[in-house]
């Protein structure tokens, strides 16, 4: 709706068309910031029309399902972004705190020379400010780069309409928030410096060690989450795309055009539209369907087995030329689309029927159908799903019209021609949905590739942050505890006992981080799609993740632990 009101004559109402009969007609739209639900319903009271013998009244309501789905997507994105931000912030805060403790003598000397608390704060904050500002400018550059990269892999009509200015505003807000956090982190030790002696602060290592361990645990948990997510998502996508039945080549999918009957105006003129399209020289075959071949999502119905247990089966409806059009092997004959009471069954479902001693007829949801043919699988039907097979119903009703073009045809030009034909009957105020089968695949694969790249980069960055954090911690420990280790070795401690002293702490941190991160990763992957996550339902990938991260930690700490295991106590005591 336009901002100037609900009654703007320039605003066109678009009602989607469904050939199948439903109790209600659903129209989705957005309200302007000035409009409310009360205003919209008041305006809709004057809009009524006749549908057959019934009078249709309109009313507006929020779609809770859509809102919940959108909320879950937003929550997932914000959750991942927050993990990235927290991981980076932890390392930066550790750097700031370590920088402060390393410069305590300098700060104390400046304080003795007359520097006030304000001056000390500005001195340290100026360094943090320039680092944060440089990172902020780099983030703007990376944002521009990632958006341009997304435009390469994802078609423009599938790109979300999100202005860069909004993204930059969010980044600036995060930048300001992080600066405020850093200000507090700097202010607190400077305030304590005035109250507590320098010696007491230098000797206060216990609290610093606990803080460092907690930060390392959080970082390690985040790294395990990203590494596990990257591994699991790749496995799920490989299974989903690898098991989807697709008898067509990429070139053949490119030359199949989909036209959705999405408005009443299009349905009123569907016959001349189809006649004009079929008259195109590049059009060699047509197909009508009730479901969308691009999505690969089929209807589902229940089937009661011989033991009275119910299972799900995939359902598709359309013209019987479906199998020839998509090059699906079929045992049987093609019937007319209006042959009611007949079905085609898949080979997998036929095996179940043989177990139930069902021959010529099958009962689905209380209605009996005659089996007239057996096909391999539905187009894009995924093997290993919770369903036990699929069924195809011949039907003359359709919402989608598919055109197969001749080989070596320019699909983009044909789409423009089909669009021009439709515009002869459908006004420009109504949308058209005309795409090739490969468009959906391109969008999906592009999004998948971008997600894989993003998650891989995040996993690598998280691992690097953890490696740097662990290496820094083990280096500080080995240096600060050299005298202790020398005394232990003099008293008879073996190198393996020394190794256990250092390795035990990092082992406990790793086990606690894995115990928290792995269940979260598993729950997230299982929530993607219950039908296509059998590859991660086992424990083998979790074991692989455990030992991979453990090996990484071992490599990071092994050298420093080896050095401290073989130190010469005499040299340490001598240097003291």
C-alpha cells in the first residue's frame, strides 16, 4: 500500500489464482507504516464480489505461520552473527586486558609523573579507537564485496531487496556498541589502579587465569560449532542433492520453461495463451501440472499397510505425458487426464504393495484406485525420505504449464517471447512467473555455494582465533611457571607428569566446550529437514569432529609442552 492511504486509486489489488477449490482465498501483502489492521479491515468492508452463488467478504489478519518462519530465520542469522562477533570480541578484549597488564609499569610511572586518570584513559582508548575504526572500514569493504559476489551466483530476481544503507547503519551501530564495551574494559582497570597497589595487581594472577580459561572455553565452543556446522551442512546438502532423482541434463532443464497460472485474468485467457505459445517454432512439447516441478516438493498422503500402520507417500498430479516429458521410465500406458480412479505408482511403492498382497488396486486415504502403470520415481523425488514411495494421479487441472524448447534454443529469448504473449492478455499490473527449471537450481546452488563459502571462512577464522588464543595462553603458562616446573623436576617429577600438569587444563576446557557445542550443532542440523538428515543421525561425524579438533589443540600445545618437559632445572635456578 502507498503511504498516502488505503484508498489510493494507483494501488492495484492482486489476487492469486488457484484452480483447486478451497474455502478461502489468501492474499499476502505488506502494510505501510501509516496503515493499521483496523484501517485495512475498515477499507475491506466495502469490497465484496460474487463467486458462483456465494458472496465473498474480505478481512485482514496476520499470518502467524509466515511470521514464525521469518522469526526463526532471523533468529538463526542473528545467532550466527552474534557468535562471530562474540568470538572476535573475546580475542580483542583479551588483547586489551593483556596489553594493560603488560604496560602496568608504564601506566604506574605516568601516574607518578602526574598523569591523571582521564589522561591515562585517553592514552589507552586512542589505540583501541584506531584499531576498531580500521576494522569498521574493512567491514564496509567486505560487505560491498560479498554483496557483489552474491549477485554473481544468485539471479537478480531472487536477490532480497535490502538497501546497502540499512546494512551500513547496522554496522555503524555495532561499531559504536563495541567502542562502548571497550571503554568500560579500559576504564575498570584504570579505576582499580587508583585504589589498589601495583604489586597487588601484578600478583593477582588467579582471577586473570580464570577469566582467560572462560574466554578460551567460549572461543573453543564457537569454533567447534562452526566446524561442526560446516561439516554437517556439507553432508546434508550432499545427501539431499545426491539422492534427488533427476533424469534430465542441465541443458535439458535450461530448455524447459515454467509458466504459473497465478491470476484470474490469466486463467480466463489461458487457451489463447497456450495456443500462441505452442505456435512458437522452438516449442516442441508441453506439459500441464498441478504442482511445481522446480521446488521438488510434493504433496503427501497416508497409506495404511497390511499391519494397519500408516506411512506417508509422495503425491504428484498432472497430465500423464509427465513421464515422457521428463524422461522417466514408465511401465504402462498413458491415459487421458480425466481418467478418474486411476493412478501410477513408483517402483518403491510397488514393493510395499507386493508385501501387502495388493495387486491391481490400491486404497489411499479410504479411496480405491486402479493401478495402470509403474514408474521409477517422481522428478526430484529424494531417496531415503520418510516416505515409502510415490503416486501420480492423472489430472486435467493445472496451475503450471511447462514448455520444452528445441535443443540449442536461447532460453532467455524464448522467455521474453512467452512474456510478450502473456502480456497481450494479462495487464502489466499483474505479475508473471515465467522461469526455466534451471533458474531455481541456479538460485539454490548459488545460495548453497555462498553459504558453504561463508561457513568455511567462519570456521577457519574461528579456528585461527582459537589457535592463537591457546598458543598465547600456553606460552604465558610455560614462561610464568618455569621455576615451579624446575622445582618439581628436582623433587622427582617425570616429563610425563609435567606434560599432564599443562595438558590437563586444556583437555578439560576442550571437553566442556565440546559437550556444549556438539549438541547445539546436532539439534540445528536435525531441524533443517527431518527427511534428509540421515547422514548426520549417526555418531561417526561427531567422532570425526571430536578427534579433528582435539588433534588441532594437540598440535598447538605440543611444542610448548615438549619444551617445558625437557627444561634443565639447573639453568632455571641459575637464572633466578
